[in-house]
């Protein structure tokens, strides 16, 4: 979950009213924000990726005002058309990044902390709804450094400009190789011959979306008017992103002027609210509480939505940046938040069903009981293990190996097809503990086929100097005999690397092979640095004691 | 009554019957038992009233440096008298002859003994012999001790000793505590050869053995499963390997969502599920994605096989297939995340998830089930906070107060399946869902702060926990 850093005094100021520190800290979790840590006035908050408006203190303050009852309902965002700002879209962008949207934020003031927060917000938006900048990406510019109208077009890779955080002109290729953002996000534009570029009327490069802005238009604490541009492969998601930034900048004190967008299926963003008709019966059906429509309306308003009662229904107005709201079910949650989760009391209704364990569990419990009765200690190993343990150290056949892609942990790359290798690994890690060591494990093993076969196996090992084949065979027979009354036979089998030659067998029940048993070969024990005798067996329980 | 003796006791008895009053050290030497065994044996015999432990303290005296000097040259007051033998002397003369503190001591004691008189004139004090000085008891004692060590019993004049002890560094006093063991009359006449042997040292250390047992994490899993069953839930079991369709698509996770990337989810190499679901399920899920997430849903993405990231894929598939009218079911098992392993993260851990469909399926009912679940685990201080899960709405998380840690801890999550999840699969009623990781609860139970301990299979931990 993404994290935002807040200063409690700044939040108090933004919330205004007379909210105390304690009230704010108490209410934050009820907005769905987890307080990760608190260090004096600095608090770290985890927010859900579905609420990108909570990526800055401005957005959080807006939410707090609602739940604290300081300000309710939608903050209206008037968009003026005083000045003529425009951007024209060239058809060459169609194939690579067809959409641009934007707005001009005016008459605002940003301090260093606000700029830092906006930058973090941008990164969170890029990662989440921007899908790592592929779907949409955002650029903020000092509008006073730009000569309008702008053109959104493409340029060849030899095109040069001074990118952000640099003071020399670089070509597109140089930017993609030399800058960190170029290396991280170059993949988005793949090998396109011409790349997206925003130019101003004097042919200055403003931005190279979705990679980097130009140094010319950098936003500083002296910036008063900001151009926000969002480019992307989907018009609506670009406008989603724009709407979040607009709502945050509005709380930061900016006003807005339209940016006229034309050309190539692009159009000026409207950032309009939408309405959803809500049937108040959902409240009692879903939440289990009875609220009058007017109370529901208040709850919705506390969540910074607008609502009014219309006959038996509620008309709810959703601001553009709340694109996390899909339908009435989302409004139920808003009502619950507005009402206060703490005010909804748990209710224990008697169960009308009778609970039951699965047969697999019941049977596994039985064999576990016998194993413990016979003096075995249960171990639990990962199903995802390593090639080294599964195949290399045990010299097992690896033709049926099932790997996962790009594991972050080298010890966890292969799905196990047998339990014995991990049990040997357990013995290997415990050579300093007292003997005898008697271990067992019940677990899922995997095999290839339609598309993956999963079955539950059971394996046992015994380690101490005098153990031998007879002992493990006696244990195996007892485990199957007790409770299950299964009689088993052991039959000489062809040599296997895992077992000492001439001292192992296949286990059969009713003419069907269910496993293998034997003394572990000394060469294998050496691989595991085990300096005592080890015997063991492994059987497939699936199909034997349950289906 | 025949007595039963341990071999240690027998050896001590036999030795003491030959020679009484031996110290433990002597007994150890004579019986060839260790001093610890002797101590234990003596204690057992004492409790059985066969041995008497005599404790005594021996005090001895010898001369210290000042004492030895006085033995040779006389006490300071004797030195003074010797100086005055021929003629009286002034303080100045005496002081220069008797160095340091000796002067004051000599004057004071000689005066106390009545040996000297002091006349003061205008300029000086003159000291002369008053009486013939006889040998004092202290002087007698000094020469009696001489260079020997004598015991307190040998001293005939305790007053003189007291005086000498009060003078610094004249006498060295030593005290030694000793213990000797003797036998009671009953023991002296015991015939140890007829008393039966075979008693054992019931206090000696024995080798450790360890109980065979189930794994502590398995115990927690079983405990939690039992609570679910008691709450009316029935267990279903599903595969750990799942198609992306059931792990993600059916749960309304868009195909370009970051959680679906390789770096968070384990994809199986070169393995696909050709027909992950029925054609109508695929059609409905696909159109729900296209409509709500506004992108181009692809079948190929949903065919990729993953290690399940939650057990929800098992429950939702069960619902979609069985379409029960009224049911409480749960699924429990391993789930996987492609994470770096650390003290708080595993790539593979256990999760349980229960769902309720049918009657009493409001958020309040869900909260009630949670409260009862935690009560059965012994956790009574709980509260609910809103949270976000992609496939439930509304969504809550339970916060449980941990007394030992003194803080609120996030445990299970819960919510009502979004209609975007249930509708495409033909499920019309609200479905409550709740669950979470089991290791977290087991960590609290066993007071572990490193979750990896559960899978280390360290025998010293498993045998002792």
C-alpha cells in the first residue's frame, strides 16, 4: 500500500475548524487510512490505491473535514474560460499515445513541502491508475514559461531539448539511456521511431511524455500558474488522473482555467459530476441498519458527495475524481463511513448450517495421530522449494520440473514433487540436535498434467546410527494398518539414486504402487552432511485414504 | 525393617564405621566418591537419622608485625623505660628516639602502668622512672605465643589477649569452620552387607527426551479450523495452482493491475489452463471487466497459471459452480506471494477464508461472526476499521488489542463481494467473505517475532515450544 507523510500541524491548518490533534488521529482510520508510524508531529499514513486523492495532505484534509462535520458535500470546481489556452493534437500520436488532456491552474502558491507532496502524488498516480505510466502519465509545468497554443505531436529520436534536472540539451535516445526515468519507463514507448512530444508555439519542447518534462517549465515555489497535462492511451483514464490533480490543487488554493483541446478525437475535458440513483433499501439489506433517507443523505455528504432525497430514492452526485465508485454498492460503503463504522454494532445470528471438516482433513488428522503415537515429530516445509534440494542434492530425475517465473528468492523456485528431499534438508539442519530424530510431513506435491496435478503425500524419516530398513517398514505398515486397516506389500524395485542399492522397495496396496521406502544412500547423506543412518518412506495419500 | 541404601550411602556408612568423625574431604578420599556425591549422601543419611553433622569453629592466634617486633625489642613502653634507666629525659629527647606513633603509645601505657612520672617546667616536660617496672601480662603473652600459632583454648589470660588485640597489628586472629561427620548409635551397629541395595539417586540429572508432537503452526491451523466448523462453516479444498481467471479475473482484478505482475505473483513457467472456466463465465467476466475497467480483456491473460495469492479463488469457484442458496463454507491452505523473505514476510503462508450466502448476510452479521471468532480465540478487545479490497465492498479489517505488545494489531479482513464479482458468475445474493493469514495469529500465540521460525523446522524449537 502506498504511503504518504503528513505533518499534523499542517493538516490541522488545512482542516481548519477547531479539530484537535487527537480528533484527527482518531478519525484517520475511519477514512480507511492506516497510521503506519507516528514521530512527533510527523505521521506516516498508508492509503488504499483506489483513493489516489489521499496521496497528499490536501486530499486527506478534505476527507477529514467531512467526517468531522466541518465541511460537507462536494467542493465545486468552477472552470473559467477567461484566457485562451489551447493544445492541438497531431494525428501522428494516434499509434503511440493518442490522448492528451489538461487544464490551467491559476493564482496559487506552493511551498517546498507542497511541491514535494505533488511530486510524490504524481509517482503514486503513475504507478497505480497510470499502470506505470503506460496507461496515463502526468506533467506539471510553470504555465508562465510557456507560449500557447501547444501542440501534442511526435518527433524523431534525434530531437533535442534540455530535460528536467539537467542543463544540457540531450537527444531522445540520450535521455532514454542517461536518465533514471528514461531507463525505468523507456519500455512504454518501445522502439517507436517517433516519440510523443509537447511543443509550445515557439517550438520549445515542454514535455516528452511519459518520460520527462523539460527543464524550462520546472515548477518552483515561485510558480503561480500551472499547466497540468495528462497523456495516455485511454481518454477516460487520462481524465481520471487529471480530475484527481484538479481536486488536490483546488484544496491547495488554485483556480482553474480551461485548456481547449482539439484534434484527432481529442476534446476539452469537462470533469463533470455524475449522478447515481440510490435505493435506500440497500442500506438495511447490506449494512443491517435502518437509516432514514435524510440520515443517509447526511452520511453521503460527510463523505464529500452530494445527495438529495427524491421520492423513495436518493439522488447521489459523485465528483469526477471519485472514479472508484462504480455503483450503489460503493455508495453503501460511503454511507457506512459517513455513519461511522464504530456506530455499527456487530450482531450474532445463529448459524442455520452445520459445519463440517473436509474428508481429506479428517483422514489426514487420523494418520497424523498415529505418526505422533509412533513417536514422530511433525515438520512443515514450503511447497515452493529449490532445484538444489529437490533434485541436485538428492540426484533425483528432474524431467518433470515445475518452475515459477522471476522468484525473488532463490530458495523458492520449484514446486516440489516429493516430500523426502525437504525432510533430508531438515535433518541436515539439525545435525547438532540429539538423536534419534524421527520426522514426518503431510503436504501437497505437484506433477505436470492438465495443467497441474496436485496430490497429498505423507513422508517419514528416521535418523540415528542403528536405524535400518526393517524399522521403517514396521513403521510404514503400522501407519497404514492403524485406523485404516490397509495392508501393504513391499516389492523389490529398480535402483534409485536416493536409496542405498538393494535396500529399498516400492510400496504396493492392492497391486497399486503408492510409494517408496528404503535406506537413504550414503552419498546422498554426505551431500546433506548427515553423519548417521537415515531411513524413510513416502506415500501418496490421495486415492488411498481419501479421493 | 530392612533399610534400603544407595551405593553412596553404603560407602559412607562403611567408612565411618571404621573411623568416626571424618570431614567430607576425608570421606571423599576414603570412599573415592566425588565431593558432590558425598554431600548428597551425607544429607540423605542425616535425614534418615543415621549421620550427625558436627560443625565447629577453630580460632587460632599468631603474632603480627608489631607483635614480632615487640618480641625482639620490647613493647614501646618497655623501650621507653630502657631509655630512662640512666637519667630522666625530655619529651623532645624521647620523641626523637621513639619514632612516630610509638611515642604517644609508650608515654600513655607507661603512665597507665604507673611506671613514669612527668614533671613540667617552664620550658619542657621531663620524664623519669617512678617505680621498678615489672613484666606485664601482655609481655608474658607475647613471649608465650612467640613465633608459634596457638589456639584459643591455650590462652590463659584472655584479658591480656583482648588488650593486645586492641593494639593494631600485634596479633593475627584466624578462624576456621570445619564439619565432621559421625554416625548415630543406630548407624554404628548397622550391618550394611545385609541391607538390600538397589536404591537409586533420585535427584541425579537424567538425559532429556522429547515428546513427539504435531507442528505448532499445524496446531494453530487446526484450532482455527475447529472454530470455523463450530461457527457452522464447512470446509472445501481447492488447488494451489490456479488459472489467472479464478485467482484474478473472477475477482474483478483488472488484467493490467500491478498486483498481477510477475514481481508480486508467481506464474508457472510454460504452463497454461486451456479452459479455465465455462464459456458463459468467461463471456460474463470479460464483459464486466471491459465495461467497468474500460480496457480490452484478453482470454490469454486469464489462462496463465499462477500459485494462488489467496484462498478466495477456491471459494468463488465453489460458489460459481454450486450456486448454493444458503451456505457457510471455508477454504484453508497455502497461498503464495513473490516477496523477499524476511522476519515478517514469507513467500508461502497459510490463509483461511470463509463465506456466507443466504440468510443474515448484512455487514452487522459479518461483524458478529468476526466478534464470535475472536472470542473463541480468547481475543475480546476488538474493533473494526474500514479498508480496501478489490473484490469486496464494503470492506473492513479487524483490529485486535494485544495486551503483551500494548497495541492494536490488524488481523482478519472482511467484506461483501462486489456485485461486479458475483453477478457475472450468476450469484444473485450478497456474499459475506472474511479471512486472513494464520501465521500472524500463531506468532502471537507462540510469541515469535520472526515468522520464518515456523518453517525452519529447528528441532530445538519444535521440541521445546
